[in-house]
C-alpha cells in the first residue's frame, strides 16, 4: 500500500477487517513512520513506538530481515507492553524548531567546508596571490575574495584560482546569511515555546532547542524525571562489583 493518505486509509480498512483497532505499534515514528503515525492519531487510534529489532537477533538466516516477521514482532511488542512508549506528536512549534535546526546544522557544516576550501586554495595559490592573501582571517579572506573582479574565461592558474576563491567566498557569504535567517526564526520560536528556559543562566537558543526537541511537542508523554533521564541517556544503571558499589550512565 502506498505511503499516502489513501494508502493509510486502505491499510486501516484492511486492519479493521480483523476487528476493532485499539492501538498501533509503529517503528520509526520520527522518520519514515511519521505520516502513518499522524494518520492513525487523527483517527483516534493510540500509537506506540516500537524499537527496531536488534541486529544480533538476526545473526542467523532464519531471523533475516522480513517485513511480515517485523510486523508481527511489532504487534506482539504492543500486546506484551514492551514498546518504547508514546512517540512525539510532531505537530506543533517544537517540530518547527526541529526542521529549522536541521537546516541550520547542514548550513553550518557547508559553511565550515567552504572555509576549509578557502584556506586550501590560498595555500596552493600562485606566490603573488598567496602573498596578497597571507595573514588574513577567514572573514577578511571571504570579504577580499568575494570582491575579486574577473572575466568569464580564466586564462591562467592565477586567474582560475581567483575565480575559485570568489566562488567559494560568495558561497560562504550566502550560507552566513542563511544561518542568520534561521537563527532569527529559531530564537523567536524557542522564546515563544519556552521563555523561562532561555532565561536560565547558561541556556541559550541552541541548548534550549535541543532539550525541546528531545521532549517533543507532547512532553506529557515523559511521565517522570526518571523517564526523561532515560531518554537522554543519563539514567543511572547499577554497575557494582563485589564490595564496590557504583553506578554508570545508561548510554544504550
């Protein structure tokens, strides 16, 4: 069945042919299963997150990857109460923050790559051009390279290097403008969702956005501080040995 509204409807009709649907276990509710999870919730069906089967459980050919067996395992996990819990609703401002932050992260990575390319081009540039650009900081190098005036047809190595420097420098500037625009939107949304959080010492927009994304638009799904600690991977796990009593962080 296709992953469209019509496909979800066909799936639900098929499932209801076996009896009333109380709840549904879905794998990957924050990625490929998001659309199906949203559709089921809109129909008043409780959705539970099902963990992906562990690789070690598929070590033998008998337990190889199989959609029917994975579906059966998900259903059995729901019936046995072994699901991860209620997934994020992904329908409010926090989901908006997550999407914008993903775009910002990729833009930051691309800008860092552009800065590294500029440095590499300067190192390998002809001596006269390299001498002219020596000692400039990244921002100064970007500003100078972006203003290079060249023709459309580089005729030697120096001209081609300047052409490349200008191209990468302007890319850096465009990415900087994109990041600034995303930062403004993220700052507005984070302050709208959690104004008290960003007022705490040491908590800026980025840290607050990270915490909000972890909790989701429906933080009530985390029923206790212990639940939130477990989700963040900082819940204590018994690691005592003999007379030594100690704990470690649950990073699984």
